[in-house]
C-alpha cells in the first residue's frame, strides 16, 4: 500500500456517501438503472433498523473504499456468518491493496464476533474480481444456484 490505510464504521451522517459508493458500484456492474435506494432508505435500514453495517477504508484522509455487510446464519455450523453485500474501491485507488485490506478487516470482524464464515456473490463476467477472490483462497460454491423473488412476485407470494 502506498499510504497508511485506516478503517471506520459508517455513521448516520454518511448516508449520502454510502449511496455514492452504491451507485459507483452499480455503474461498474452496469446496473445503475436498478438502484432505487435513496438517502432516507439508507438511514432507515442501516441506522434505524440496523439491518446492515458499513465500513470505510480511508487513505489520504478520504474514504476510498467501502464494504456493506450483515449477519446471516448457518444452521449447519450453528452460528452466524457475515454476508458481504457490496465491496467497492474507487477506480483511482485500485491496485494498491485496499480491496484486500477491506476483506482482511471483514475477516477480522468475523473472527472477533465468532462467526463461522464470510461469504459473498460475484457476477460471472467479473473475471478480475473472481481472480482476486481466488487469490485469497475463496472457494466458488459451484453446487449452489442463487434464487430470488422480488417485486410483484414477492407481493403475490406473500398473499
């Protein structure tokens, strides 16, 4: 790393910054048109309802990367895990080890909290990220398929 990297947990006043990171990630993933979150939703779900947490990586006095995560639970392990929803480092700060440092920090949080695992999804086309994750020892879960119900289908199923 070129400069010292520090970390901090997000505060309510960071809602606009969190949304900026989310939109930057969505743009990278060619999914910006799917982002409907706004600052009030970020405040409600992250800070009021405490359904997720955010840590920032800070270099040169500014937030250069973020990780948004929450706890899940493994019935087989009988303990919680950490699910990493988003990890993003601004393009001008890539290649300096900041993404790896964020993952190492999340691993430390998982160990401190006695979690059984750290997991995430990665888009199939995102080869640079896949290679990065494999270099860290992450294992793809090839026997599993992700399923999702949203929108009108979710409403219909809830009836």
